[in-house]
C-alpha cells in the first residue's frame, strides 16, 4: 500500500469479505469522522496519526504515513481485528471497551 486510498480499499475489502459493508460504498468505514457522524457497528475508523521522516546528510529522503485504525464491534470475538492484523505493517496497539463496544486499535504505515 502506497497511499491512503489504497489503504481505504484494503479496509473496504476486509469489510466486504466479512459481509459488514456493501461494495457500493455505503456503510461502516470512516476516515477521520467528525463527532457529529452517527456510526453503524461493526465499524472501522481510521485517521492519520503521524508522518515518520527519515533523514540522511541533513536531508529528508524517505517518509511514511502512520494511520491509526480502530475496529469497533459489539462482539468481543469479532473476526474484524484478526483481518486488520493481517495487513502489511499492521501492529496491534491496545484494546479497550467503551459504551459496551469493543475497540481494537492498530497502527499501519503506508
């Protein structure tokens, strides 16, 4: 994956494979949603969280964008986080429960 849009497509593929989202674009994948958005669950929320820049000879030569991906589901045994964990560069960060919803947080570099 080289761009955010490629990451978006991969996440969409995961949701479609798990029958959580239709290919037409309606549903449960959110990029940096505002607080006013009413989400449907299970859902995947992701946002840019960091840009890692490597330097050599005092010049930037490589950068990688880090995205935070959160899988949210009422089911504590959801297959959703397992599928996200299979993404290249995915790293599990933490798990928490809020409002009776399970949240699995991952970081992915693109």
